[in-house]
C-alpha cells in the first residue's frame, strides 16, 4: 500500500515551490551540525525532512484545531 505521505516527497520538481525563510541562528547551527555529521547533505534537505516529519505527526492538525 502506498501512503498518501508519498505526496510530501521531493521526487517531482513540478510540484514543489522554492521560497526563502528566516531562522534563528541557533536553529541554523543545529542544522549545520547535522550536515557536518553526514546526516543531511544540505540545509534544504534537512528542512524538507523536518517539515515532512511534522506534517506526518499531525502538527498542522493540532495548530488548525486550536484556531
């Protein structure tokens, strides 16, 4: 069975959007440490993975139900 979360992958560039974000330096330092450790190859890869993980865990549902 293919999960609906496959749609959150980065396989199809036509379905992705590039945008700029600002982050606290401490967050960037943590991401950079993950890259140095070989966990991720780039900041973009790391941030995409974090966002997909948060969505899989239902972060958006929690935030939307509180409004």
